[in-house]
């Protein structure tokens, strides 16, 4: 195994870290969502990731594709609101793109992440500047792709992606929401971070930590 490859075990560690992050930040995510949404994003994500870890423990996926598809199906079936279908689609598409392998090289991870983002776009129809998780994911993937093209391994590339994700998250604050319940608020949505963009930044930062271990 190449040292820079991302294994099934690394991905499981990532998911466990994301589970811990959304559980610890559940109230914060709910606070963000109470300002411009349904005030349920924190609870939904925490419940969904608890179910994910239970499913992984029961199934013991042996390949990247099996693992990520298990995550996606669990989120779709256990999370309400918009976050379940969006995150579920993200992981399902990642799993399909990864296939029956036990590790991902840096370019493989890029293809999987891009497939996941394409699924989110197809389901949510979001564009850059709409004040959604896409505003986190898009710059993150651009940063990841640029790092890989420059010869970076998965670790440094995903660290660059995580930094770009945080910048994308912060950029949603001054935006006017154009999608979902938040769009009903118009200019009143200005000044609030998007909760989906915030949890998406957590997703990428925990992946960076898992790969760096």
C-alpha cells in the first residue's frame, strides 16, 4: 500500500470523527439553522451520523464503495429535512465512483468527491453564491484538484481543501439565501452562516485529520 493512499480504515476513522464533531456542535448547528431554517440541522445530522456508525458496525464494509454506499443509504433513511437526501446522495455517489477497492490514491479520492458533489448539485440545484453547502464544497474541491495536479498526496491536498472549505463557509455569511427555507427570508438571511455549509466544512476538516493520522 502506498503511504499516501486512503484506506477503508481511514475512512471509517473519518466518519467517526465527523460523528463526534456534529454531536459536539449539534447545538451550534441548530442555532445557525434556527436563524434561517427549521432549527433541526444539528439534531438531524447528529441522529444521522449515530445511525451511520451503528450501520458500519453491523455491516463491517470491506471495500470503499460498500462503506460509502452504506453511509449514504443510512443517511437517506434516517435524516429528515434537506440534509438527509443531500448528504446521502453525496456519499452514495462517492461510493459508486469508488467501486470495489480497499484504498484510494489522491486522484481516486478526487473523482469520488467530485462525483459526490455532482450528486448534490443534481438533487439540490444549487449554484455558487446561493448560500448552501455547495459554497463550501466547490472551493474545497477546486483546492484539492489544484493540489493533486501539482503533485500533492491526499493528505496535503485535503488539508488545502479543508482550508478552502472554511473560507467558503465564512463567505456564506454576507450572502442572500437563494435556496431552501432560508430563501424566504430574503435580505434577512444576510449575516448568518449557512448551517449546511458549516457542517460540510466539518466534514472536510475531519477528513483532513483522519488522513493526517
